[in-house]
C-alpha cells in the first residue's frame, strides 16, 4: 500500500528583485518543480540534495504546513492541507532544531501531555514509551527540564515524542545535525531498528551521507526542485563517479612509483608524508590492508563523498553542463 503519493507536485514562491535604482519587480521562483514520487508502506527513503534544492519545502507540503501551487499530494490516503488535523494523528515529524517539547517541563511531563493531545490510550502510550526508554536510553534524564538537556538528549526526546501516538509515517529533517558521535550512533541505531520492523514509513532528509548509508535502501535526490535520481546509493556512486577517499599520514614518504591497486592518488601534501587515495574499484578494507603491508602508516582516515559534490556531479550530468 502506498503511504505517500506525489504527482506533478509544485510549489512556487514570489520574490521581489531589484529592477532599477528605486524599483523592484515580482519574480516567481519554483522551490519544488513537478515532483512525481510514490513511497510504499514500511519503506525508509533518503530524500536529499544541496541547500535550496526543495527538500524542506517538500516535507512541509507533505505535512500540511504549505499548500502546493500545483499537482496533487496524498499522505496516508489524506490530502495534507484540508485534512491536516486528521493527518496529524497519522504522522510524526522531527524538524532538526525545532522542538515539540515543553521547554520548562521535565521530559516525562512533555510525554504525558502529548498522550492527552493525541488521545492515546494509557496502555499503548506506556508500551511505546517503555520501548523508546530502552532503545534510546532515556531514563537518566526523564525528570530533567527540557531546557537543561544536551542537544543529543533532546533529539532522543524529540524522536520519542514523534512516535508516542503510533504514526504510520515519520518525517525526519536533519535528525542528527549538531549531535556528537555517541548521540548520532544512538539515534541511527534506533532508526535502523525502527525501519527494520517495517511498521512505520520513514522519510529522511539530511546532509550527512553516513545517515543515508546506514539507514536507507532507497535514495531520492532532488536538485532545483526536481527529482534527478531515484534508486540505491550504490547506483548513484556508480553512475556519477563519486568515490570515497583514503587519507594517510605516513612515517616516511612513499617510495617513487608506489601504486595501490584499485585506487588512484588525488593529493600529496607535506613533503609526501600525507597522501590521499580515491578508492576506484577497491574496498576500503582491502585498500587499508594493502597500504599497511607496503608503507609505514602513522594514521589514516576514510572520507565519505560530500553529498553536495555527489549531487553536483549528478546534476551536471543530467543538465548536460561541463
């Protein structure tokens, strides 16, 4: 069953631009430009693109915050804007730094208020809260006012708040932005477990490619308001030449003529003591093993392809640019 249906979805904004020393004229700018997309129940998709691509605008239309300028959209069989109240009972939303918790109340009391707002039976609320407490390790700060929580703790609270009424679709806009490594891992593990159960459809927008690789089988890339890729992340990398980089700090310079099978050198710095390799056809593990067997390595790091660069390559290819 389809949870989300978009057909020719469009959102235009009117802006005023300078047209002389004292005059301004109106200009129509399409933020979302004819998106066709279907998301089935239980899917977990990454919806990504560079800043200004139309990701957040799409989510706001899907959740009933914005009305489309053209096209049709359906979420859980409902039309978001005219049926926004009914839709709110079917979806959960986490918008990055924007909180749905009460700033001055302990986290536990925010959860209790949300139970009454959504009219969730006490037994269902308690069961879901118990599960979230376990998976997200909430017990240590349930009685702490929200204003005193760290960003990572508050994000775990936001995820719990979005799920306590049992939504069929969960929209996540930059859920790991600004989080430390430990908090990111906790959020990713929770979302992975949630997605594996298949009882909630998840739509994730993020600039963190690691979130997408860990969580999403399907990747939808939007740029200039249009879908330019709909498939797996491996297909995206294979088609548009995005590659991981292995950055190595060496005890001594690499010998002349050194080669790493399946990789190519992209940069050499600091008197040849730091070398960057693009992993062309070799896995990261194989590249590290081959390098350490052949050269004195002090330190190394694996750098994921930057999502902005991935989309830039893709869009250049689609538009026929240089």
